[in-house]
């Protein structure tokens, strides 16, 4: 598949009274056309800031993208004028945020907010944009769309507001959709409906998707490939089932150990990752995960490892040798084919 998005050595900083927050630290990754990429990590790991940097939506001040390249369809988004970037946002790249109530304008009808993008990017007349908006609301499952197009955000439930956001994101049939934990504030039933809706729309439109989540089990059966982020950098990258079957970074192993399972290990106690993430103002010299790692060695405290290939499409940033990790995984009880995680996440 052809490359759609390529990010190289992205660095984003926030300049605060307490010091410089190193939010994204040299992240490099890619997304192919039609691919679903999952980005997972705990709060503060840099997932959302990375994608906001790609979209050039970092608030300045205090934030600033200080290095790297973001190549979309061959052009570096970081070098475009703001007017040029506006033609790409919402048109070729769209983003769904996790809280639709704060993303939708409370004083404008939802239909008007969707139609605005259609008129701006596709040159539709108001009448054409309204008709297309009704079709989009119907496509995402809003009942009585012809009437509800004139309703305000507060007149919709949380799940319906998120469907409106999806309709807005898909309005111009983007090549890339970024979903930033779009189901976090919804109950489990509505979460499943939203996930299935986006999967179906992906098949219909053929777009690539980046899913951002803190829940590794959520991505089972959903993503083609996964990036694991910690302290603003990517620590592991692998195809979905390969990551579940053969995790190679201690942080990934810890995340998998914290997920309830439906297979033979379901009676084992969940094992939390001890400690706290590092202070991003006083970024550690060595590996940022060293202070929480059960498998730490001396080198971890002095040198921060780069992502290195350990197999086909599998890369990890860690100093512990692969043969040592195979033993550690067997002791930790991680691994398997990922099927139990998929059943756990999606019933």
C-alpha cells in the first residue's frame, strides 16, 4: 500500500512557568492508505499532542513544534501557510475529539456546523450543503435527520452528539480520519455502536484511520497495526496480533498484564504498573520507563534507546535483549494469539 502519512522525528514543546514540557520527543511513524493504526498509552504519554501537532492545532503560545517533518501525500504540513493548512483540515484530514459537547458550538444548529465545511471545502450552495448534511446524519444513524438537522447540540444525547461529530468528520470524505478516544465518555453499549459505525464507514469510504486510546484491549479486532507511546516517544510498534502474541517492551507487557482475560489465565490477578510517569519538564537522561521497569539494567539509566527492528514490521526501543524477554514474558504470563483480548473488548 502507498504511504499516506509519514512523520519523522516530531518534537513538540510547551513553554510554561515551571519549565519546558517535552511533550513529544522524536516520534517517527507512518500510515498507509486504507490502514487503521492504533496509538495506545496512558494519560500524558503524548498521543493526542502528537496528532494535534500533525493537524497543526497546537496552541501557540505556550506550545510549539520545534522539529521534525509531517509528510501528507508528499507535502510537509509543517511548512505550509496557515491558509493552505485550513484547506487540508476537515477536507483531507479530519479529527473526531473525545468530548463532542466541547467540540460542537452550543449556539449553532448541528446542521449548520456540518454544512459550513461542505460550503468551504466543496463549494456547495447552502441548499446543496443542507441536503448533504441530512444524508450524512442519516448515514451515521441519526433518526428523523431532516428534522434534527436544525436542533442544537444540547438537544442530543452523548452518543448522538458523537455521531454528529463523526458526520462532520466524514462530510468531505477525508483520506485520513483521526479518532481521539471518541468513545471515552459513552457507556459500553454506545461505545460498541460507534466503533461498528466507524468500521463500516471506513469500508464504504476507504479512508485510513488513526485510533487514539489508553485501552489496549479496545484495539483488538479494530487496528491493523499499533504504536505504544510512553513519555512522548514511541516505545514499540507492531502489527496487532504480533503485539498481543509477542510483546517486546516491558511497558507493553505491563499494559497487557493489566487487561482482564477470558482464556485460561482469567483467574490470575491483574498486575498494575508500579510508579508514576516521569516529569516531562525534567526529562530523564536514560530510558523514561526505567524507574518503573521490573527488568531494568544499568544501561537503561544512562542511555535512551532508539526504535530498532526485532522482526517483520516489529520495532522496540529497549536495551533488554530479545532472548531475555522471551523468558520474562513466560514468567509474566503474557502472550497468546490475541483472540481472548478481542472477545474481552468486543464481546
